[in-house]
C-alpha cells in the first residue's frame, strides 16, 4: 500500500506539475498572441504611414510635373509669340517694300502715259501741219 500511496502521490505531483505547466503554456501562448497582435498592428500602422507618405510624395511629384509642364507650355507660347512677332515684322517690312515698288511703278506708268499723251498730241499737230501744207500745194 505504501507503494500505491507513493504512486498516487507521484501521480498527484505529476498532475499538479502538468496543470502548472499547462497554465504557464497558456500564459505564454496568450503573451505570444498579444505580442503577435501588437506586431501586426504596428506593421499595419507602419504600412499605412508608408502608404500615406508614398501618396504624398506621388502627389508632390504630380504637382511638380504639372508645374514644370505649365512652365514649358508658357515658355513655348512666349517663344511662338516672339516668332510670330518677328515674322509679322518681316512681312510688314516686305509689304512696305512692295508697296514702295508698286507706287514707283505707278508713278513711272503715269509719267509714261503723260509722255505718250504729249507725243500723241505733238504727232497730231505735226500731221495737221503736214495736211495743211499738203493742201496748200
């Protein structure tokens, strides 16, 4: 019986130890779950912060690109306007030269017409005189 009692005592001690170990393992398991949950939350928070930071950086880059494109557009408009202005100046200058040439040609034509009129009148006068002289003969 003494052996039986000893066995019971040993079994009881083993059960107590097993219960104690089970409780300790549950505590450790709970701690691990809590730590894993906390790490998961930290990772989610860090990922959200990184996502937000990336969004901000992307928006800044987009804004910067828009600004640069607007500046380039404005610069191109300015350059085009300058080119158009220069071309208009050249065209105006050439039109002025053409107008001057046309005016000179008109003057020359008018003078030529006056000369032709004068010569025609003189020719008529001479023809009249010749007829008159011819009649007198």
